[in-house]
C-alpha cells in the first residue's frame, strides 16, 4: 500500500448538476448544483448531508440509473451513460430477489456474466463465507433477518467484482445493534477486498467510523460543502476502541458541526 | 443432524395431519348432500323426473358409453358419447390456456413495462372485461357458426383479458429496486423480464390464470349449450331437451368435479411451490 505512489482516480465527478422536472407546479426541483469530487483507488469515501439534499440523486446518477445532462461522471476513465457492472450498488433495502436463494442472489452477477456453474459456485462460496452466511446458502430471503438480507446484498455486489461500490444508506433499515456489527464487518471487508467505495449515510458516526474521507453536502440544492479526512487506521476501526480515539472523535465532531450548520440554517 | 431431521419429520407429519383434517371437514357438506339425495330416493319425496336416483346417474355413464372400448375413448369413437363430451370440453380449455395464457402474460408484461402501451390497452381491457363471456355467444355464432370456433372464442375472450390484466398489475407492483439491482449487475432487458418482472408478477399471474380458468370454464359450458355441438354444456342442453334428467345431473356434477380437481391438483400446488416458497404472499401461520 505504501509503495503505491501513483494514486489512481477511479471515480471523477465534475460540474454535476441535476434538476427534476415537477409535473404539478411546473417548477423544477434543483437537486444537485455543480458537484465536483474524486475518489481514488481503494478509498472509502463517505457522503453525508441533510435529508433531501440530493445524496440518492447523486448515487443514482453515478449508477447510471438516472441520466445526467449537466456535468460529467467518469468511472475508471469511462463516461457513465447507463447502468453497468463496473458500478455495483447496495441499496437501502428491498433489493435482493425474493425468488432466488442466498446462493443464487449472490451469484447473480456472475450468472449474468455467463461464468460456468462450477467456477461460479466456488466464487459464490468465497463471498458467502466472507459475509458470514455459511450454512444459509439455500435459504430464501424471507427466511432471513434484515441484517442477513443486507449481507446478501453486500456479497452480491462484491461477488460481481465492480470497479467502484456505491452504497446508499445500506444499514439505515436495521436495528442499532445489527448496524454496529455490519459496520465493523464492512470495515473488515474493505480491508480484505480493498474496494473503492462511495458510501452514503446521514449517520455522522457511521461516516467517521467507515470513511477515509467524508464529503459533506449542503442542503438542497446539494453542493460539496467540505471534505474531512479521517486519519484512523482501518485496523483500529472497532467501535470499542474508536469511541476513545481522538482521530475518530475529532473527525466526527468536525463532520457533525458542519452538518449541523446546514440543518440549523434550514430551520431558520 | 438427526435431531434436526427428526424435528423436520415431525413438522411434516403435523402438517399432513392438519391437511387431512382440513380435507375431512371439507368433505362433510358433500356427504350430507349425498345422504339427503339417497334419502329422497328412499322416501320418494321428489319424483325421479326431478331428482333421479344416484344409481340412475351412475347408470347413465354406461348408457352413454355403450359399445365403447378403452381404445375408442382415446380415439374419440362415436360410441363413447360421455368421454367424447368430456374430452372436447377439456380440449377446448387446454387449447384456450395454451393460447390465452402465454398471450395474456406476454402482452401483460409488455404493457406493465410501457406506460404508453398500458394506456392504450387499459380502456379496451376494461371494456372487454365488462362484457361477460356469455354475452358474446350470439355474436360469435353469427361470426363463426356453431362449433369449435365459437366456444374457443368465448373461452379465449375470458382467459386472455383476465391473465392480461393480472399480469399488467403484477408487473407494475414489482419494486423498482429489483429492476435497478439487476441492471447494476450488468443485466439487460431480457434479464429484467425473465428474472424480475415475470417471477415478481407471478402471484398476480397465478391469480389471473386461476380466475381465467374458473370463469372461462363457466363461460365455455354456457357457450357449448347454445354455440356448440359437443362438450359437457352441449350434453346437458340436449339431455334436458330429451328429459334425460339423469344425464343432466351427470353433466352438472362433472363440471363441478373437473373444476375442483384442476384447482386442487394443479393450481393450488403451483401456488404453494413457487409463491409461498418465495414468501411473496402473506400466509397464516
Ligand atoms: N423522482 C423525483 N422527482 C422529483 N423530485 C425528486 C425525485 N427524487 C428526488 N426528488 C427531490 O430531489 C431532492 C433530493 O432528493 P434525494 O432523494 O436525492 O435526497 P437524499 O439526500 O437522498 O435524501 P434522504 O437523506 O432523505 O435520503 C428532494 O427534494 C426530493 O424531493
Ligand atoms: Mg436518499
């Protein structure tokens, strides 16, 4: 890692703006305004901002699910024109297919790529084990807890081996205790896979715990307000230790005050 | 391992016993009716011209099948009147399903995917569905004459629209994130249709097929009465004209029995093995 002098930029967003047409009032909703950001290879980038500031809009544009007219989005040097397997997405909830078993959900990307079954099975098992779902391979999603479903979603995206992983509040719908476990597991996975990750959340603790850097957005129309670097080694990102580590608490407090400014302005 | 297996077996047995009890309860009304029927014959309350004895209804099978061999049944030999009527009714249902279900699912999926197509198809669907199957019979006779075309038309008209509508609604109810997640895994339109829309709409599709067969079967019988020259409906109609009330009874009973068997043996298990397995429907525990 240290020897890697050339930092490659995997995700580049330049001058990105977005308006939603409003069919009822005829007035456009200005969701994103001139967003510029870069995420380097292997980096874990967290995005926080007040509710409705355009985070999901940003993610949908990066994923290619929402076309953009203004600005440019490049992944690994290629302009984003639509959805593709180079950008894996972990959605907040309701995304793994109920009619597929755990195993077939996780191997879905490889199945689409046309990987032969024996090779696919081997790769799938690797990720089943990585997210701790060993023994549940043949279960259907409705037989799993909320936390387990999100593990399946995570493994499915990882297994397809995307260039960047986009995550939109993936742990927002699970209970607090499960969320803590999932955050620690995601950190462990980030170490193991060295994936480039853009992680959206409105939980400041989560952003500081997981991110190498944190992008703070203004309220709508969302602009990049500030970037906070979190100098906490990945290996020491365990909740028990992090809460007492100044590298974590300092970053968290800084992010929190930046976010609060936006929320307070909103109230006034 | 073995403890788990034992629990599993016990669970299975419990389930089977519960199911048996369910079937037992469901049989009671039939047994009561059968008893009343026999009692009526024994007591002679209502004359056999109105309510024929059970015995006469069973005998009617042999009268209608007189001179028919096992091979003749399959070859629909003219001496096998009874089985010929059954087979032609079933044949129409089969044909109606083979044509109507894929067509309904296919167009239903397309309409569910495209706002424009569904806007174009929905009003005419509402219109067509409002006209009950039987109301088309006179017109169908004018167009196609008495026979297979008329009865098939009536059946198709019922099956298609019900399957089409239910598929359309089913596809629309599939959460968008399923589609999005497959797209971001590199899936194309075909993957979305076959792996998201169709399985996601399946509960609705099965409902549509079940309703389609149910209503189609009723409409078919009615169509055969006036627009057919074979089939159970035709048999009942002709027998009534000839005052062969035992044959009418036989036909009516069979219409009910065939539907029950189709529903219980084909459609209900289909629902169980797909939809319930996937947890797509709420089920009482
Ligand atoms: N499809 C749409 N059509 C019109 N307006 C939309 C649409 N989607 C989002 N918006 C509007 O755009 C703005 C940004 O929405 P977005 O979902 O991106 O916010 P968010 O930051 O993800 O919020 P949250 O934290 O609550 O998830 C909001 O004001 C929202 O009302
Ligand atoms: Mg959002």
